[in-house]
């Protein structure tokens, strides 16, 4: 999906409503779902799922979004979503969040909602599956559906929160998206009904406007309830009926909004300039009214074929971007339909502003090359293999899909009016689509997508054009006048990395029975950690951790760590470039990515159990035969230039750079390297730095997932176990680990960044300690949750001065005695210092030791419920237990004690820590505000 449409999914929250259909035509509905409809018209879908065990996920869908608003209601569909948490029949104002916390549900994580163009979706993640919890969940949703109080005082208090959210969304990307929407759909209602609404309406709409919208659109024949989890549908149905059957429908029928017209003939162009943007985006689109039949086998197959054709075109852009003189850094091709209103095809390229003409030429000509000459058999083979691989993996993973993922997917399917099909059915559809899919069919699919009589060119970003510059229309016409040649034929190379020498011998082997973990030391010094799991079917994760990471970086080569992060994997292997790897490994479910952590290099990836040999071969080849291709450095320098612009012109960039470096006492291990330092780094420097760590540094490799020990051990022995000897212990880097210190003697600090976006942040920091006293760290984590809840009440609920204030504990695992607890709130720049002082005051008040038992329970219970789910993930066992468990054996003990220790935390523990870390000194108050030129 292109960048602008991804903004739609992230910021606008895709709406997805239509009538529920258990089946349609020739598509079978997933038989695991029980469907029903109450007498009042409310649709429901119930689906058993035991991952995680004992949990239940609920969704309430309402066919009411911003498109249903009239002019004086713009923003009220979203505002109503907020009001669901501010008073209803069974939950007085201010009580719902606290009540849900007491039964183990965290605000935001387990209780949430979103509003789109034509839907509002409420979400509950119940911590258990008892009848009483199910009744409570249904009561909450039924209150949302028909019991909101909409008290005037609560509406007035929430106005500031909505305006804070409006401010939080404001960005260069969001402003560009709005301009893009207005350009594509000038004769449509869509640009006039963005869900966040208008500030004027949010500030001034009287209570009766809310009541009008709520009464008109919140009605049972306009709703659906989804329940997925550890349930028996027959036991759930009467509980659901008791909660929702009393809801009644108004007499007046609903009227669908008139969305207007879409797509007009000819060439349409627009330049939208944003000087603070990090790059220039070139978009070429075709748009037409939606004219597809209801969900069917034929439609699904056609969409799969179109997706395959777009993948091939996207791969061409990926390869072209690596050419020495490429005028762009990345490109993409896509197809998209939305709201049963429009469908579109598009290509998008990212470039520097001075490259816009050449980039537009590439976009137009590569699209035309594909439309005129089609694709090669090798391109088709690669994409077919990769596409089918994804569907096959979905079938493998189906038994352990998470309840919350299934409930969202099921709600989405109902909303779109699509059949909720099983992964097996979807695989069969993909197999049918690919069975006779060849170059001719790919060409036909792409031509059908682009068969409309219009072209839209939208150029945005840090480009400005003067009167003497050529117009977009002139550049596009000149490009169209040039002939395009057929694509070159490129055949896949064989996989050469299969033999690393004799398999390694096991020197030591340990079985840790209570954790079901095995640890091995090979004769060459490589450490191997293993755990078989059954809670992520068909999935295996592998990580190798070695060397000293950023701690080992040369002090006189600043930016080398960032350079390595962006360049090393992109350089491919000696025998195969990244593009050749993609082609050679097509159909293999493998991957390997390299990163520089503060105190280690990390090489990791995931695979299916059947591809474990290739996965380990890929990773071992990355250690022994890295490619170091200059094309990777060239692209990285262009991408880093974009990152540098974002750093200079955004709140987030300033936080990651200036604030982070300041909090560390100016350490070179914090902040973001300058563009000048990054550009000065070379492949020779990278090769010299990584030579020893890749060849001989202490290394632990860990495997977690749905695979047996014997198979994993054999694969590791044949690859990592066969490598030359490694060090028996990591280097200590003692001086570097003791070099970072929280700033002393500073009570206030202000940072600024150049931007026209009126968005700031207020923060307060309190120094704490490092990570390695795990009992203290866990209690600091809960202390931060208590502080976060006070921020929610005082800053958001009472003052309306923040959308999502929060607090966190950050204890370093690398630097001795370094850590801090902090509070953060996005805000109006004019109020930043005032709010920073308030955050500090709230922290100091907590430091008097006035935490209550209720606050402790409301922080602890959601954490304990979350832990039950977290402990059933491969990510936890890999990254928090195994990854360096032979270097740090205490991590095994942490796994034994995590639940018991968190459960034992008392209010006295928290008050003691609050007094120690929040009550002794004044916090460090920081503001980050925009500064206009």
C-alpha cells in the first residue's frame, strides 16, 4: 500500500460496514463462526478460539461514522466514541475506566474504540471467560449502544481532549493526505468529512447535536456484535440476547449519504508543497467508480491476480532504485478500493526535489513498459512462489491465531460485506488464481486496472516550482512521447550457501526442565539456546547475538552504527545481491535482518519449520560472506538525508536526538548522527569494524517456536556450529558502560525545532537506576503505571489538556546505574511550560507516599492479565529469556519469578520507591516546542 493510503489506515481508521452475510454465492463461510440476528435486527458472530486460553475479545460495530454527519455535526461521530467512556446507564461519569482496571483491563490496551468514515468500532479484551465477565462485557457494549448519558458537563470537559487529539494528528504527512484526498475527490463528500472533524464544531456543538446523531444512528438494526475467544457459543448467545434484545429501533428509516462523484476523464495534476517534508513523493494514479459485484470466488481470484501483477511492478521499482544513477530511492505499485465508492491503481516513487522530473519519467515509463510489454516468466515465477508462501503460512498459523486478531478480522469482514473465509479457503483461492497465472494473465490484470480514461499526478513534499520551471503536464507529456523497450530477461541463480564444513560437535548440553529449555555449547564456542513452543503454530524465530554493538564502535567514526544498521543487510551476500536473494529464495519462508544494538550486534529472522535449514544457512552466510555492495550505501545516504530532515523539523525527531543526548549527559551512544557524519562513513570502515565480530566474537544463537529440538540442533550444528572458533566470553566494555550519567543540577530545559506545525510536548524526568535489580525494575514499572493513571485523571479527564498523556520507566540494560522515570504529554506550545510543571508536581505528589491500595490494584491487575498473554509469545521467550541466557543466566531465573514477583508487589513497595525516586528531588522539566522561521 502506498504511503498516502497508509496514512488513511493509521489516521482515519478505515471504516468497514455493510450488512452481515455468513456466506455469499460460491464462497464458504468459516464453519467455526456461529451467526445470528436478534429480533431487533442486531447481527452477531461468535467464534471459539483458545489463544490465549481463558480470554475473550468483543467488538461492537456501529454503521455510523463521519460520512453520516451533517455540516453542524462534523466531528461528532468521533466525539461520541469518546463520550462512551464518560457516563452511561450502568457506569456514572468517571467510573468506567477505573472499574475495568479493577477487573484487569488496561485503558487503551484492553478498552478502546475507533471511528472511521462510516463506522464506529468499540473494543473490549476480557481478562477471563466466566459468565460474570461475559455479562459485564455485554453490559458495557450495550451501554455504548443505547445507554450513553451525554451529560453537558462531560461533553464540555471532553472538548479539550478532542482538540488535543486534533493537535496530535497534525503533521506534514497528515496535511499532505488531506490535500491528496481533496485532489482525487473534488466532487465527493469524502474530503469534507474527515473523522476528526472541525475545531469549530468540536468547541461549540451543543448537547442536542450529539443526541440527534446518537439517536438517529445508534440503533440495533445498524449494529453487529462479535465475540471471539475461549467460549461455547450456545452459552454465550442467551447472555448476548439478554443484553441487546431490549434495544429498540427508531421509527424513521436510515438514509445512506450521497458520496458524490469520482473520477473524471483526462490528465489531472497537482503540486502540494510542504517545505518541512523530508523528500518529494511522485504519485501517478487512475481512479474510477466502484463497480464490483458482491464478494465471490471470481472477484477474489481477480484481486489476487491484480495483486500479483502489482508485486511484479513494485519489484521492478525496487531493482531500479539500486541503479547508480537512479533518480529515486523507493517505489511501489498498488491497487485499492474503498467504501464501495471508488477503486484505483497507482504507482508512487520517493525522490529528492531536484529529481522530480526524472522520477516522474520513471513512474510513467515503467508503468507503460509493463502495460505495453508485460512481464517475464522469471518475474511471474518469483511472485507466484512468494504469494503462495504467504497463504500457506497463514494456514499453518491458523490454529493459534489470537482472539483479538480474529475479532478484528471478523468485524472487518462483516463491515465490508465480505464472507469471513477460513485460511484454508483463502489458500485454495490463491492456488486457483495462480494455477494458470502466466505473463499473459499478469499483463491482462494490469491493463484492466489501468483501463480507465484518466490519470492523476500528485506530487508532494519539499518541492517548490517557479514560473520558469517546466510544468507537471509538460514533463508528463514529454515522457509519454518516448518509446519504451521490453524488460530484460533475468533468471534466478542457485542458492550457493549450503556447506559450511563438518557439522559442529556438542561440547556441553544442559536441560532446564522447569522452563523446558535446552542450552548447548559447541566445540567452536558457539552457544545455542532452544525452546519448543506450541502457541504460534507454524512459526519459528531465530536470533544470533554477538560482539559489542555500538559500544565497540570507533569514537572517531561517528555515525558508523547508523550506517551499519542501514547498509549491512542491504548489501546482500557475496554471491547474491538483495534482489537476487529475493529471486533465489522465492517460495522459501525465510528472512534475516541485521541491527546494531547498544551492546551487541543482532542477526535475526523468522521461518516456517520446514525452512529451518535454509534460514540457518542464510544467517551463517550473512556472517561469513557479507556483500558490502556500494549500492546499499548510496541508497542509505539518500534515505538518511530524509531522516535528517524529519529529525530537524519534527517533535519526534528532536526527542530522539537532542533530548535523548541531553538525558545521557551528552554521550555519543545517544541521539542521531548528523547527516555530515553519516555521509562520511564508508564501506571500508564498516568492513574493518565488523571483521572481528563477524568472524570470532562471542555468539549466542537462540531458536524458539514450533519445531523439535533434534531438527533445530542439526540445523544449527551444520551452520553456526561449523564456523571457526569463537570467543568464550563477550568483551566487558567497562569504561563505556560507566560513561553515561543523568544530567545534574538542571531543573528546566527547553528544546526547539523548526516547524509550522503547532505541536509541543511537556515532560518531567526523575533519575532512577539500571535494569539489573529485577525486583526493583518491576516495581518501578508498576509505579510508572500509577503515575500514568494520575496523568489520565488530572491532565486528560479533569483539565482536558491532553489526548494520551503517559508515564514510563526506562531502566538501561547497558549503562551502569542509568535510568529514569518520565511523564509526557503532547500539548499546545503556549502551555508546554505550565504542563511540564504540572507533570513534575504530580510526580512529586506521588513522591510523598500517598499511593492507595485501589491505585495499586488498578495498575497491577491489567499488568498481570497482560503477562498471561505475553508469556505465551515466542517474542517473550526469545528476546527476554533465551537471547543471552548463557551470558546472563539470571534471565532464566527472571522467567521463573516474573508472575509471582509482580503478584507480590504491595502498596508499601510502591510508596517506598515513590519516596526514594520521586520525593527526594525536583524533577527535570523539559519542553520541546516548534519555532517558526
